[in-house]
C-alpha cells in the first residue's frame, strides 16, 4: 500500500508518520517541495501534479489552514487551503480509485445547546474557519470519491504549542489566571487521532461501505477552565513550582476574539466506535500522558 501524507509536521501529521508506517510506504510531505513533490495546499496545480506523480492508494490529508482568528481577515486563503485543495484531492482520489482520509472540525456546527453533535446534525458554522472546513467536507462528499472524514475537536500534541503548555508557562509567572468556562469539549490527542486512522485504513480497504463522516474525540467533557485546572493540579502534584493561586472562570463574552467560538464542542462518537469496533479513552488519560512527556523534558 502506498500512502501520501500531507501536513507531515503538524500535530496530527507528526503522529501519523509513526502510526501509518506499518501499513506500507508512506510519502510524507509538508509545504516545501522535495524531489519535485509539493504538499503546499495553497498551490492547487502543484498539489494535483504531486498526487498524479505519486499515484497513492490512500491520501491522508493532515494539512489545513487552522488560524481561526486570522481566517476572518484571510478568508480567500482559508477557503483555498481548506476547501479548494480538498476538492483537488477528492477529484484525484476518484481518478485513481484511491481513498481520501480528511480531518474536519466541530466548528462546522453552530455550537449551540448542550447535546453532543451527531454526524447528521444540521451544520451552521459561526466563523470563516468553520465555513471553509465545511466547504471542504462538502467538496469531498460531492466528488464521489472513497473517503473518510474525521471531525474532531480541541486537538493537542506533546510536540509544538498547545493549551496545556501555555497554561503551565503562565502559571509560573502569574498568581491569577482567567480561563473561559462556558465552552465545553473534549481535549483530543493527536496521537489518538493518528492511531484511530491507522486502525481504520485496513478496515475500509476490506469494507468500502464504511465510507462517510465520523466524529472522533476523546471520551468525556470539560471546559477550558476545568482543563486548565487539571493541568495545573497535575503539574503541581508532580513537583512543578507554580506561582498561580487562583484560576478564575470567565465567560466567552469577557474574552472577545475576531472569530466567534462555539460554546458546545461536544461530539457523539457512537458511530465511529460501533463501525470500527473502537474504544475511545477519556480525555484525562491522554492529557496526563502528554503532560508527563512535557514535564520530563
């Protein structure tokens, strides 16, 4: 099996380099051209030429425009990377009879209510990032190519920046932290996303009927405030010297950003668990493992 991995140096892409390697030959690209191959999703012609040259059995797209606030002032670029590039990949996957594995987001929903989102719930993104990701999903579905779209949320990795690292850095210098308490979701590790992807690929090869959209997130739910409290309590219990004495819960309206954020990022993962016979661990176990890596460095 030949796998073309795009976005190899992102949080999910980095983990996919590991998890996909036992499945076959992995050609992993980032936005910089190597040996005539280009994984830059903003260069649609080069992307199309790369796919035609590699002729993969599976395309795994872990690249995206993810700067949520910046997308409000760069809507054309966000659309090009998240929507138009997805259409190119889908068209080429169809031509090759290849599978396309693509990652999307809970931001395709309105973020209202408290019920976990199901795959067939009505979509209504509240910012341009969400709209661009939805357009990418729709282009893939409309193409008729064999595809898996994994919608996920609150993604973190031990490599690179993440919310937990930011909280730890601030907690060393500040006595009080103010953290949003009315947005609810499940912190989901890039390693979990990558491992589920690697488990899913052999199954879809044998069972093409598994094509479609799936929600992929860790089990449980928490607010950003609860997440921050978990991180700081764990770090302190493991010997970290922190200045923080109070973590103050605040509402989203008290922390205005260029892009609106959904309050409800809960995701119903029943379809994924049933279809692929998977267990999704609780968010605490993944975060704890990530913290152990971070704190031991």
